[in-house]
């Protein structure tokens, strides 16, 4: 549609273009006029583009949520992925929670089609928002467990995956065991982990019933010691 083409054009000109008061006002006015006639694909792309430049449109948000709640199948799998930044940027209110649950159910339906990076993006979004969507999380964790596809993630991605379980208090012990085994087989991945990455993994391992072999405990202890200068007081307590 016309509006999404306009937003695309502005994006090509750079983020600063959106900060011009006149441009911003015109864009929000056009959205108010056109949003209820926009296709699902255009709603999703516009929501993604505006989240990237931190511009909130109440009309766009309402249209996205109304369609997600009433007819979530209008959004294709790529559309659903484009909606993730929208919810991660703006969080959830009372109305959005129902729409966000619908988003999770729709994504779960095609979990096997997602790449490992896309699956992690879904998990990161739901963890950031603080939404425990058990059906979705089970599908995402299983997707990453099958054939150990989580190993295709970058090193910090594996750490974020493990940490996500403690964030939402929903654990997949099978996946955690495989992550521990992967660390034992590929200890060099720990070199790329930050203090935050390590703390997140340790938190999940401490709360889930997963046995950590002595050799991995030593590896984690050595990395933890190396990162001591970077650890905050709250992380040290954990």
C-alpha cells in the first residue's frame, strides 16, 4: 500500500528523517487515515519499520492487535516474524496481551519452518516482554533441540537461549542437557560469552534439574573467574 511504500522510502533516507517534526506528523496522520484499510502484510512491515525508529502509532498498534485477535491467520509466517520487534519495543498492555498470545499460537503452528536464528528471535522477544507462552516455548525449544540445531546459533545466541529459561521460568531440561554437552565438546564457545551470558546460563542451570559434569563445572568456573572484573554485585550474589 501507499503508506508502507512511504515508510520504506523514509527508511532508505536514514533514521534522522523520521525525527523531523513535519515528517513525523504527516506519517502519523496518514496512518490514522489508512491503517484500517491496510493488508496484514503491510501492517506487519510498517510495524517493524516504525519500531526500528522508535515511532509509536496508537492506530497502527490497534489495527495490528485487532487483526491478530480476530483473524491471526491473515498474517503469513514472515509477517508474524516482522511483528516481533513491534511487541518487543512497545511492550504489552491489557489489550495487547491477548493479541500477543495469538501471535505465539500462530508462530507455534509453523515452528519447524523457522531457522535457528528466527526461533531464538521469537524466544528473545517473549522473554523480554515477560510472557510465559508455554505452547510456543515448548515448540521453539523442541525446534532448537532437534538435530541439535541450536549449535548453528552464534556463541552468544546459545547463551541467550539457556538464559531465556530462567527469565520466563519455563525450563526444557532436554535442551539444557544438550547445551551443557555442547559446551563440553566445544569449550571454546565460552570465550565469546560475556558476564551477562554466563550469569544467565548459571541461573538456568541452578533452577533446572540438570546435572552438570565436573569437567563443565571447571570450564564454567574458569570463565567465571576470568570475567570477575566485569560482574556486578547482583551477578556475584547469584
